[in-house]
C-alpha cells in the first residue's frame, strides 16, 4: 500500500494498493495476448489509435493537471501550459513515426538470394517511470513502444501513480485492444517482478544510476534488452564573452525548473575566472527573483520538493558542503511552514572532488566554480560519472562548437539550457545510461531488425553456407 502525500501541504491525499507479485505476471500475460493483435495491425491503424489517444489526453487537461499537481506539487500553470501540451505533441509525433518505421532493401548479398531487412516490435515492454515528470516520462515510454507495435506494462513511481492510471483509461477509450497497456503499482519489489518476468522482452527505466544497475542485474538473468535513462550532473560552461544577463536567466531556469528535480538540470556552472564575480552576482540576483509558493498560484515559478525525506537529502548536501568550507551566496535553509519547500540556492567555494560537485543532488541548488582556460573547462565538465546534458555559453560560434564536441554528454545546448523537441533524441552516456527517448530513434529502440533472405534462383554448387 502506498500513501500519497501532497508535497505542497504535507497533507494526506489517498492510499493506493500495490499490485501483488502474482498480479504482475498476470498483467504481463494479458499484455502478451493483446500484443498478438496489435503487432499485426497496420502502421496506419496504430497511428490512428495514437492520434485519438493524443486528442483524449488534450481534452482531459484539467483532470490530468489536478492529479499531477496534487501528487508532485509542481506549478499548475507550468504543467498545464508546458508539460501537458508537450506530452500531447509527443504522442502525435509518435503516431506519425509509426508510419515511417521502415526496413532496408538490402538487395543481393549472396548470389541467388535477395535480402530484405525489416523492423519488428520487440514484444512486451516493461516500463518503469519516475516521480519527477510522471505524465511526460510515461508518454516518452508508451508513445514509441506502442508506435512500434509492442504491448506495455508500466509501473509508475509509488508517489505519483495518478496520471499514469488516467493515461491507461484514456488509451483504452481511444480504441486500443484490451490489455495492450497494463499498469502495475508498488515499490521496488513490484519493479523487480516486472524486470525479471520471462514474458517481458525489454525493460525501459528512467531513474537513478543505482536503479539502472539493479535493473541490469535483474534483466541479465534471462537475458533481455534494457533501455536506461538515468541520472545527471549537467555542467554549464560560461566563457568570458558570454552575455551574462542572458546566461543568468537561462542557467537559473535550468537549475530550478521543476524545483531542480530534473536529471538534465544545470547543477554545476563553470565560469571563466575573469568574469566569475560578475557572473555569480548575476546568477544570485536572478535566482533571488524566482518565486516559490503555492502550486495553484499563477505567479508561482517553482513548488515544493517531492517529500520531506527528499528535502532532508537535498539540504544535507548543502550542510556538508558548508561544513567542508563552501559558502552559500543565496538560500540554503529550510523554510518554516507546511509543505516541503526549499529555496533556490547558490553555493560557491566548493572543490571539484567534493560530494556536492560529483553526486546528483536533485534539488534547486547550483554550484559556481571558476576555470582558467578552455581545456580546464572541458576537463572539469567531463569529470563526473554522469553524461546526460550540458550547456555552453559564448558568442564565439567556433569556440561553442569546438567545446561542445569535446563534452561527454548526450546533449549540449548553446546559449540556453533545457529546450527539447519531440523530433530530437534525449538520452545520455557513461553513468547516465543508454538508449534514446523521443525522436525516431526511440521508436527504433523498441523494435528489432529481422533479416529475410529469399532464394530467387538456384545457385551453382552445393546448398550450404558460402560467403559472397
């Protein structure tokens, strides 16, 4: 049983029963049965269902907003005007992508045979979604997997099941085969049952790097494919010629969007030493203007953290950094009153090897460190186990491109931080995982290539393996 708490007030919302382990296996069997029908549907049929699904999600905006804001505490205006329309756009993109999942006419690879490469769905996808973006991250898994012809069993985070359950209802109303999308609820035990179920062909997870490791261990027993979007520690590199006012706006937003509970959040800003003091003051002033408050107030920029436990974790990073000699230029204290709020915080005077500079913090905390030259900036940026996102701030196009190519990350933004598009792949390297969300690459990730070899003439010689 999961107890849901409103992060903005600390008040009880409801209790949600967990799916028994035997229920996970039953959900996988139902998904497998529905897969037999869905995988044989034409691309056009799958696209039409996904388009109806997108329309129903768009029309259900108020209910989805009520659920997501209540469980996460994120500002209603931000969700309603940003994340929800983006999720609808994702679904419409994947509907179109379903009709362009094509194989390759490989031609004659061996005398007397014509080879054709075709793409087919994987089968049943076990999807585990996080609590920071419950609706969007669920869509990032459901959209490409369903477009490719798979069935899906999805487990939302225990704290935030509401919008995922609602998505399943809307998908059924869109005319999907019964059982094609199943939702299971619970904690790590339920997730482990899903990962290790022999009827699941691919496991897709968004979560921490530690969660990714656990999933890989569970999936290796069979083995089965895994698709992992894990943690991040995104650097922002600010060079001396950058527009510091624009940088401060972009990095501050990148550091605090969703109260910093974002694996692509700007968490480390490295600044050329000659402008370090000016840049830190610009960041401090901009962060100070970010409005923290009631998620239902249209003037609110960021809401609370997800839980009291998580707030203690975030604040613990700051406290230990200060104890080790760092300085807090802004924020860094737990406010009084109800809810799990934490202010935008700017920390200076940390070392590159410190805990706060190396580990994912997942809160509205930004570190500022100086660098002396381009090589040092790149070295510092790459010096963590993560490799998901980054940004480069410079008016020198050549330098921006040169530095971007040297960063070990999945995405680099130049003179901005966080923009994404349905057509662009999202995913990381190193400890941030592998596999892509969004884009045509995501649809391909949920499919496999099959080789069809057709004999069109009788070859000379014996009928056995022979190279071309």
